């Protein structure tokens, strides 16, 4: 069966309210790419992809399919429902998903949801996944200056024909995107053989904190987001990463502050704000406790 048929058979489109303007299932794939026989299954190969715009409340329910998927949302918002948990796909979010492992649903959360999506295969991707703390999916925020976003836009502007030059270009761009995506996850601790696996929400929570140090974080917010008690979150997070969430984030903020102290001429209160500390005195207290000197004294000692 051709991939076009597999894709359509694996997707069920439902509307929240009755509508006569629901696109066919194939619309949500973008464009189906012609395949080059010499490349099939050997190099990273795009199966389908393109721009998708949804202007009404829909749910897209996918059954397992042998491919990976990238989804980037430049505007609007939706969410991913997978393994019993709901994850926001707000503007700027990039999703990498192994579609072969389980069913999932995409839900529109705003009147307009615009996303770029690609489905692809290749022997490279299981290798990346085996090196990182990966189970079924990864979510990350993409900065506007990121090379990931530039490469996605180049993929979008590419050709869907079977020419070998097109396939090699796509393979290079896909490899660059996935390399940068997984480069941020390979340092995460993951279970050795015989150890129990930990919940995917812990990986997602750690990744969020690592990439949003300047944003406020409260245990009450984690309770609402994860739908479980803060005591359980703290216990499970500490068990895996060695510190409870707030202490872990403060440690990361202090590491970022140390870097700014030594690499910039920013004032101490500016560094405090840039790394998520609203109270400069609190920042100075924590920094001295961690590094044995006030921020200014630490800077002066290392600039001699």
C-alpha cells in the first residue's frame, strides 16, 4: 500500500461543531513526495509535508504509522494528546514524534492554527533516539534565530519530486534539524539496563526549565500543568535529577548568571533579572551560598 493510502487510513478527522468545510484527511499531510528508489529507507527521506492551516475546532486522531513526524507551529495554538496526557503546542513549539509507537491526537485550541509538518523515514533517526533520553516524542521551543527554523523553512521551500538532488538536499536539512534537536537532550540522564524508566513528563519538565530560566516557576503551576500533587512531582523529579524542581532551576539560573558575570559587563541586578531572579538580594544570597563569594567579588576575582 502506498504511503498516501497509509496516511489517510491512519487519520480520523472530527469537528467539535457540525461543519461542511472540513478538509479531507490528505490535506493535513501537506504534499506527498515522489520517492527515489535508490534512497528509499537508506537516507533521511521525506514522505509528505507542507503548510497546514486550520480555521475551526478539529481533532485529528492518528493511529500508529511507520514514520517519524516533525511539527512546528509558527502561529495559533493546538495541543498533543498522547499516552493519557495533554501537551500544549503553542506558537514557537517544535514536536518530534515517533509515530510507530502509539496513537495520538492533535487538537486545535485557537480559532486559527498554522503549523508546518513533515513525515519522514530513515535509518539515522533510531540511532539519535537511542543516544538520547527519548521514548515517544520530544517538545521544545524554537527561538526565532535558530538554525532549526531556518532549515525547516528551506525544507518547506524545497521540491517534492523524485530527483536525486532534491532527496540529498532534504536529507541534509533533516539531518541538521534532528541533530540540533537531539543535541539538547543527549546530556539528560537515562536509565541503565535493569533500572526502571521514569515518566515522560519529567523529561518534558526538565527541558522546559532548562530553556526558560528567565520565567517564574511555582510548584502550584506544576501541579496544574502535570495534574498531580507537588509533593509527588518533587519526589519523582528529585529521584531522577538529584534535586527538587525549584532547587534544580535555581542551580541552572546560577550557572547562567556565572557565565554572564564572566562573559559580559552587565550589572549584577541586570544579570539577576536576566536569569529569572526578581529579587537581587535573594540572587546575591544564593550565589554566595553556591560559589562562596558575592557576584561582584566572584567577577573581580576571576578577571585578575
